[in-house]
């Protein structure tokens, strides 16, 4: 588990005015310095690739405690004119991330939400921890983080997994195991899915990447 128990992350779905997702993303990223004075920071800004509307931006923030996150939850809708609405979920990190360093490499980023009974959470975590090394080694991919949503019913757990692959081709490749080692990784991941009541995924690329810009027309 993380050694930063007071750190809270925000997951934000940000709806933008038509054709204004790129401008909104730039302005959101530029708010990082201001958020740092409020006890937070921009962890990353992503554009939609597959599964979400073109004019929606996904944002993650990191905060020093839930109080700072709650007090400043409306910053996206009050500071950016191109933003018309946004919803947020506060979360705590679990197995990863182990540091506050945000992702910087461009790629195919998958956001996957899981909903599962609280009783299944320990096994779910164990399967993640044991499957990730093989997953990362086999597919040139990285598990950025696994966060658990704060609040809700005590008998139900919601968790967000963020993974990076180099491209969409590797997304497809990672679903088709080759050899015994990859088959074992898939077995663990399949068991993890079986523990859940529901799961949903969408893919993105990173607007705040430091290496290269994504200029494709995905949606």
C-alpha cells in the first residue's frame, strides 16, 4: 500500500464546449501552479480516444488531504470558460502510484473502473500485485496506478486502474496471450474481472505528455 496516507487524488470528467477540448486542456494544465498554492496539483490531462465524447477531457489531480480537494473541487468549472460541466470522484492510492511523479510519456492510456463487493477486495489486490510484473514485461506497458474511491456503501468498493501502453496495437496484443507466461498473466487478470460486479473502460492519450503531442483524430 502507499506510504502517503494523507494523499488524495481527484478523477474529473470535464465536458467542454464544442471543439474546445484542446484549448480547455491547455488551460487546465496551466492551472498547476495555482493549485499548488491550494494544496494540490495537476497530475495529468488526457484527451478522449475511444469510449468517451470528443469534447470531454479527463483530468486527475492530487491533493494533500481530502479537505483541500473538497474546498477547491469547483476550480475546473469556475476558472475555465471552455468548460461547461464536470464531475469528480475523490480517491486514495493503493498499491500504486508509490510516488507523486505524474506520467509524462505519450501513449495509449486506459482508465478502467471496477465495482466489486468489499469482501473480494483483498483477493483483487493480490491478483493485481502478482499479475502486474508479467503484464509490464510482456507488453511494454506500465501500470500507473490503482485508486480506491472514497465514500459510498461500506459493502461495495469502486476502484480505478490507469495503465499505459505504447499504442492501440499493443492494447489488442495484450488481450491475446502467447506462451505460458502470458497465459498465466491473463488467467490472473481474468480472475480479477470475475471478482467484480461490473467494469468499464475507455482509452485516452496524454495532453500533458513531455515527449510528443498526439495529433490524431480519434473521435
